[in-house]
C-alpha cells in the first residue's frame, strides 16, 4: 500500500532531504500536489511520529528565522534613515564598489595595460606625423616658389598700403 502526503513544498523538501521521498515521487503542480511513498519505504508509527515532530520543529524554526529576518531588515532601514542614507546614496556606493571590483580583476588590468600601450604608440605616431608635417611646411617655406610668392605679396602690400600694413 502507499501513503499519500498532502503537505506544503517545505515538507516535501524536508522529506526528500531526509531520504523518505525521492524527487521523481513529488509532483511539481504546487502545494496541493500529491506524493506517494511506496510500500517498501513505509515507516513505522514511531518513525512517522518522530518525523512529524522534527517537521514541526523545523517549520517553527523557519517561522522564527523569518520573523528575526524581518525585524533585522526593519532595524537596518531605521539605522539607514537615522544616518541619512537613502536609495540614491546606496546605489552610488554599490556602483563605486562594483567599479572597484571590476578594476581589481586581471582582465581589466590586462586590458588597461594593452590600451595604455596602444595609446603610447598612437601618441608616438601622431608626434611623428606632426614632425613630418612641420618639416614639409618648413621645406615649402624655404622653397624658391614660396620665396617668389612671398616677395610678390610684399611688393603688392607696399604698393597698396605702404610700409605700415
């Protein structure tokens, strides 16, 4: 014969943890689901009574812990209120802590180092390009064509406005 247990999920989990039930014996339809224990796994009246007592004790402990947790959360909220800590400040602190955690990772450090090296190389390349452009402009300025153009501009300037321009 099989026994039928109609208990909340916590009870089923406890019975599974105690080895009384197997996972495949528990329906997943919710708290009203029915689980069966086969005839080979039946318990004596004494064992059943002991399990019922233990079950009641564990459920009571769970209820007590839930109440303690609720009281602690209320106390925490009160302390934060007195300290003037609000949700925005907590968010800022969490973001700052998260960023600190990210920057401490080896992946971040490697990426940062690689980007730093790339930046240094790019800076050197731009500096080199700047030097080349400066040299080319100096070459153009010293070329005979530019000198000729510069003389013509100076002549035009002196004809139009005199030496004060």
